[in-house]
């Protein structure tokens, strides 16, 4: 199969990645080759085989609902690119707000 | 008399306890060794000599006060740069985390600090552990100590090369599809991929959360066992960590293999595997037979298709995990973004090509209309891989298989062909999909007089048995020669 330029650009938008025209061609060709190889999974995976999402059969691992130690606010914010009044600061999200 | 940097971890620990060497002397010997060889090897992204000196000093002070030292107190260790270290830059090999200084320690880092193991530095790796050569590091390639023109393997290539070159006796890496075992094989050292859940992942920068596992490198099986012993166990901070008790791997390591049933994986011995690699694995099988094991061939039909499933599952999980690099809480953010989507998108431009490729692949495989055909089918293959192993372990106690189809390849040889690079993980991926344990150890030299790695594979939580098997094989083989850099300078 061959991914179209539109498909590559659509997936890039979903993933919040930006590509130049050249990169769209390069990645499109590489992804198509990898997907051809990967598509072989459909040849062996019969309908009656259940899927495995995780090697361990764990379901809903809970801890007791008690307050424990956590990072102090200033440490949690210490790695942020921009901070104001003890909060993460980001550019405008909503138009006209 | 060996130089201090030439000693194995077990010998160093003994020498410090006996008062023959101080932890400070041991650390200084390694710092000098790193300074001399780093220009050639480039095993480290961030060496931490001052931290190592402080930690060694604390061990010496504790000994002077008469305190009882832990089993590996004073033994220096190198850490892959995906493991968060409080106050020490942790990049994951990525420009997006170039200036990231974690505000906390990974659980295993806390364990190593308490054990009194000085940290030599953060080792080089493929970006976010995605790769098989360290060529995807944003901070330059690591060179194989056996031949500087060749890759050390990856993604934990820096940790493997450091141990092989005598820059540290032991190190830690992570293995999502072979990223400990493959570089261990290519650098001629021991590497352990523990059972999924055996070692806490808290503070490990995530790649594919259902596959990632932390494990040790060493120059001997015993050293690797001693390190795994220290970092294993349940952690309430990792909901997937195993509650199973941790056996004493070192105590039972020399209990032998007589009477055990060994399966040689047929799919590992096909046309794609170099003749020199197959010859060493055949010889290893003969050694096991000579030690009283029954040896027979076993087929794991899903071995080949596991690679295809892996290259859907791992990218799918990666595309989700790496969504966190959005320029908000940590990592790189572009200046002058016009809105938040622009900021997200342009900040993520800092990812390297392989990371972008896998995010794209995973996003595609999970997107509407393709989920069932790709990700859903890959999950079914994962079931088939687990079933194949379960069938095999009805007849065999453990399996053996080459770790990699070839010895170390040249830097640049596969850099422009992602699919060819992926094939070097063909024999390591099934253990990750099954959540099982595996050890790679050297078993002689193959093509181009380079090391060959053999895997011993077992079911989940079989580490104790696998260490026994690996130790028995190691003792029965001629010791591997040292790489050319061993004598210099």
C-alpha cells in the first residue's frame, strides 16, 4: 500500500507534528514500507484468537485512598518553560478570551 | 595486579569490605578511565564525576564509622539517560529534554543510592530508546569498543559500551524490544531483560509502557545477578510492578543445570543468521549437553511475525506516551507561538526523525478506520507469541537462541533504512511481547572477530533459573578476549 500525501498530513496534524513537503514524501515512503511489513499480522491473526493488550493479567490496581507524600508545588513547576502565580502558563487557547 | 577499573563488581565490593581499596580510589580510577577513553567511545551524555566522588566518600565514611555495607556498596554504576535522577540532567537522548533536570528520582535510582553505588554518569542512547545503534541519539553516536567504526547496538548502547570498555563495572539499561540484550551481544557483555513487572518503572521515561523494563549490564553473569537483586521488587508507585518475592539470584547461581531440558529455537538458526553466530550457538548447545542437559530443537512459529506486531504495538504506545511533550510542563517550548496548537506543534519539531516516524506510525495504527486492521490484529499476534512460549515450556525448562542475527554492524550501514534496522531485534522482541525474562551473554567471537551473544530465555519470573543456566554456560566457555581498548591507555 502507498500512503497519500493527504493521509500523511492528516496523521501529522493528529500527532501535532509539522513536516516540510520533502519530509512528507520521505516519511510517506518509509511509513508505507513499514506498514506493508506490519500488515502481515492480519494474515495470521484469526478471528477466534483473543487480543492481549498487556502481558500481565492485571485489572484495576488500586491503592488505599489516603493522602501520601507528593512533590511540593515549586518543585513540580521547576521544569516548566513558563510559570505564573504557581501555575503552568501557556499561550492563548480560546479566541477572543 | 589488575587496575581498579578492570575489576568486576563482585571483586570491587569484596576489596572495599576487606579494606584493600576505598570506594574513593575505585571511583577515581573509573573517572580517570572515562576521561581518557570518552573521546573515542562517547558512552556518556552526562558524566557525573563530582556526584560519584561525594557518593564514594559517603561509603568510605560509613565504613570508617563501622557501619555494615550493602552487597555492592562502593561499586560504581552508569545509568541510561532515560532514568530520572533528581538534580541531574536527564535527556532520554532527545533535544526536547536537552535541559530537563528531573525534580525526583526513579525508584531504582533511590534503591541504588541507598545501596551506596556511586553514579558515574548518564549514558548515551537512541532518542527515547527508539533504535538499535545509538545513531538516533541527539548527542552523537557511541562507538563499539571492539571496533570504533561499528555501532555498540541500542538503544542502551552507551551502557553496554561503558561496561565493555572498562568505564564502569556495571550499568543499567532498558529493554522494550531488545534494547539491553542486543547491545550486550554486540559489545560482548552480559545483559538482562527481567520479567515485565520485576523492576519498578517509576521514573523511567516511558516509550511503550506494556513492554518497557529496566535491567542490568555486567561483564559477568554474577555481577548482573547481583545488580538485578538490588533493583527488583514491588513498588507501590508502579501499579504494574510484580508482588512476587525476589529470590537470592547470587546464592543459587552455581547450582548447575544437570537434568534440565534445553530447547534450541529453530527460527533463530535460519538463513538470516550469520554462519559464525550459528556456530557459536551450536557450540553452546553442545556445552549444555555436556553438562547433563537434554538438548532438542523447538519451533516457535510466531517468532517472525512477532516483529510485525511489535512495530505496531510499540509505536501505538509511543504515540500516546510522547503526547506529553507538548511544551507545557517540561521540555522544550518554542518562543513566540501564536496559539497553543502552534506551540505544541513547533515545540515537537525538536523530536528526531525516528521518533517522529514512530509517532506517525502509532497515530496511524490507532486512528479511526485502521485500529482493527493494525493495532487490533497485532494484539492477537501477541496472544499467539505467548501461546508458542507456553507450548515450548511444557517440553523445555529454558530455551536458547542467538541474541542477534549478526555481529556489530558499521556506523551508517543501516541508518537510512529503518526496516533493515528493525530486523536486528528479530530474536529479542518475542520476550517483550510475552512479558518474559531473558539474558544475553557472550559465547565467543563470530564474523569479523566480533562478539556473539546467546540468549537464554524462560517464562515470566524464571530469572533464578536463567542466571543458573547463563552462569553454567559462562563457566564452561573459554573466557571472551577483551576488546582492543582494554589495555589502553
